[in-house]
C-alpha cells in the first residue's frame, strides 16, 4: 500500500505476456535523494506529493521491455552511517541495486564506493549494480566529475548515469537500463510470476550457466 | 544474533529463488540449502545432524552446556532430559510463562508413557483452533469435493505426524513443516483433484493450509522448550528496558512525540506491534508488522508534513520497538521465520517490513555509544540510569504517566516563560519605539514651526464708504424699466 504506484506510470504495464519480478535495493547516503529518485520513477512526482503517498520506502513499478513486463520491487534503505551495518539484510536476495550519490558532495561518492565494494563482495554474484550521480541539475555546485565517476564505473562494471529527480533526467532510463541488463530466464531470474509456487527447488545447471554469462557486470 | 536473522532471511523453498550461491547447500550437492538447517539442504542436513547425534552419543555429555540447537543438532536423549531439568530449575523464578511451560512439560512426559493422552488433549482444542477450524471448513466447502477431501486428508495426517514427533528439535520440525508446504504446493499443481485451479486459488489454499496448521500446532511450534528462545526473549526484553532512555533525536527519528495527536498514533503503532504476539499464524503476525509500519508512516507524515523514506522509517521503527518492548519478540520472529512462507519474507511489502523489524532488533542488540553519536562516558551514564538525556521526556512518558505529565507541564511552563520573555522584550522595544516616535514627531514639528514663523500681519480695515476712483469708473446701476404690455 505504501504507494503501490498504479497511476502515472512512465511505462505502464502493457499487454506483454511474460512478467518478471525483481527486487532492487537503493543504497546511498541519507540526503542524496534516493527516495526522490524512486518517487519520480514510480509516481512521476517531485516534492508535490500526492495525498495517497504515505511513504516511499517500499514501492513497486513495472516497465515494459519489448514483449516482457519487468516488475521492480524497490527496497529503500536507511542511509545514515549508523545504520550502515544493517544493509546486508536488505540487499540479500536482491537482483539489482542502485547506489546513489550526490554530485555536489564528494563524501557521498566515497560512501557510494564502499557500498559498491560491499555489494560486490557480499551480495548475490549476479546482482546488477547501477551507480547514479543524482542532483545533476545542480551542476554549478558539482564536486564529483562525470569522467571520474564514469571511469570508476567502467572499472567496476557498473551501469552509470547522472540523474536528476528534479528534472526527471535519466530517471526512467537508469531503471530501463537495469531491466535490460537483468537476466530474464525465469528459472534463474527468480521472478517469473507464473512459476510462483512451483517446485523449482533444483536449479538446472543450464540456468545457472546462462545467468553467469549475463552477470559479467560485477566480476 | 543479527547473523542468525540474516541467515533466516535467505529464502529456502517453495520455488522462490534469487541468489543461488547463497542458497545452495553448503555441502555443494547442487540442492538448495536452508538457513534453518545451517545452509544445508534437507538431505545433507539430515546426514549432518545424524552424524552429530551419533558423535554426541559417543561422547556422552553429562555436563550439558546450554544447548545451541542450531549448532549441535538434536541433543542426545539423556542430554535432553538434563536440559529440561536444568531449564526447570533455572527458570523457576523467571516468569509466569516458564511456570506454564513446566506444567506443559510434565504433561508431555505423561503422554510419553500414555499415548492415549494425545487424544484427551485434542478433545479440548483452544479457542483459536476452533475458530480456524471453522474458517478452514468453510473455505474447504467452497472447493470442489475431491479437492477438499484431499486437502483434508493430507493436512490431518500431517497434524498427527507432527503431534507424534513433538520432541523433535525445532529445526527438524521447521523442516518438516516447510517440506509439507512444498509438497502441498507441488500437489496442487500436479494432482488431478486440483486440476483447473487458478494461481490465486492455489495461493489462497496454501495460505489457509499454513494458517490452519500453525494455529493448530501453535503450542508445539511456538517457543518450544527444546530451544533457548525463551532466554533470548528475556535478553531482548531486558536490553530494550535498559535502553528506554533513548530519544528520537539520538536515533535520527523525526518523530514529534510531544504532539498529542502524534502521540496517539504512536500508541496505535505500539499496540499493533504488541498484537503480533497474540496472533497464531505467521501470516497474521506479519500482517501486524505491516499495520505497525503503516502507522509509523502516518506518524512520520504528521511529524514532517511530507512522506517518509527509509531514512526516516527505520529510525522510527527502532524507536517504536524500544517504546513497545513487544512481548516474546525473539520467539515471534523466529517462529515466523521457521514456519512462515519463506518467499513472503523475502519479497513483497510484508517481507520488506519484516526485514526492517529484523534490522531494528539487530540494531537494538548492538547499540553502543557510537551508534547513538554519544561519548562512551555519556552512554555509560545513561545506561546505568545516572543521567537522563536532555529532551528525553518522551522516553519516560510510557513508563510513568505522572512523570510524563510533569515533564509535559514543565515543558509547557518553559515554553510559557520563553513566550513571556519575548513578550516583555517586544513590549520594551515597542515602548522605546513609541518614545522615539514621539520625539521625532516633536522635532519635526519644531522644525516646521521654525521654518514657517507665525507672524500675524496687521489687519487693514476697508472703508466701503470711502471715495474711490475705481468706483467712479463703474457703470451706473441698472434702472428698473416698466414692462410694456
């Protein structure tokens, strides 16, 4: 209920046949605009909140990719340093993560790097990690160079975009890019809804192998 | 213990897979592992625990250390007897609960010698059991006959099976129950009696099965004697009690606990989380967590005037847990993790809020000076009760109503004092301004007077009868002329 965005979807659920569901965690220092980014993505809002929005901690949104519907389940995390050690409990089992920093603060970028490192070490090996340099609309106060962040992302195999929740720049794009990069074979993807309660207790080798090849991003 | 919660959160079964490497059996046998079985798959876990049991039997532990069920597997029969005895002695004075437990334990001992005692006990099911039985029966009636009959048969066979193996370690029971869920899920897809069942119907039926089973078997499954759950409960409870001085600001929780409207919402959230203990089915316990979380969002919205994100939610949840000190929190959470649908704990709204609750408890267990941005010395003094942090009246509020009122009044008085002071100040400035205004006005008037001296010119009297040359130039007065008729 916490804002299960049904209205104003940027990419409304189409009539696509297959539905894949993915868990995506949001990591980042507390004032970098994690929730603004998600609210922009899910509800198309920035600041002018609707009455129905009571919280932006857990939200879902679907995007369409060709014949496929990708449903994101977005788990926000508390960004304060004191809660940092709890992050693994959130990203366990997540197929995607967006690590957000604020381009106007160098500190948030360094903390983003620690999160990336941690994700690569502790999260699922096939997790798709995206780095988002938020508040790109405040380019005047820029402290983190685009090239620096991009070089870092390339080095670590991350998706990278500078975003702005305020102007909506690259917001849908980054989620779409993640959706494209996620492995979609239903066994490994962990999400094809149709498979919900079935006894897919055993993962066939093929599934794991093909997933490994798409998961090159974080190795 | 946070590690324990972490492990539980890895989904094990029922076709919900996300993270293979973390999910695979520790033995590397390509099967899935389950945290409840220490990361082994059911087969390897059985082997492993069997070995552990044998090893224990060989060693003959007479000196029983507190049994760590997750570590030592199933204790040897004698060790178990010792353990029970130890618990009975240890906990004599600890809680009412342990007294009830003890009574239960002795019943169990009787039952071992008289198997028929089972049936006696079954004849008087609890109120909750009767309720869920009625609901379940109604639901079954809505199904087709063969399907209903099959579910009924399966479930009753299973209930009996569990009741007969009640002395099993909780991990094995959890495994048994999860296996049953799994086999039922598979049965719904493959068995002819369930042909044509929609996804939703199957989901609903599985939900009912979980609810019925756990409610019926609650006494066996919840906080069993074979575990140290009760000790952990007490530990968490005492920990929370010793932290009751924590304020919202120390946690970064933007909760305005002075506002009476928000206070009411806080009380509602506290009630919701406490209610968790009164529900029997894991799904109902989860629902309580979700309700509490939603209430917290309401609190945050009312306090901040805009919707909250996780940055605000988690601290607020920690604060609510600290204020509520929910009864048997550890037992309730372990129970949900052992007997709930694992996919519901990893996914969806309920999973998200439950994860947050696990995080909150983990944080509370590991709270230290650093995590509250306090110095070691301050932290020590607050912990020992020597000092109370400033602005912490809210924390005392729930422990003592009188004290809370006093603090509220003190606060109100302080506020009034402040307002009085500003009022005084404002009056003085106003006075000064008035004075200044008066002076300025006078000065200005003086200035104007100085610039325009008031001289009264002598009045010249005019004599209209005086002869004047101008008068001579005027035309003569008009003469009246008679009108011609």
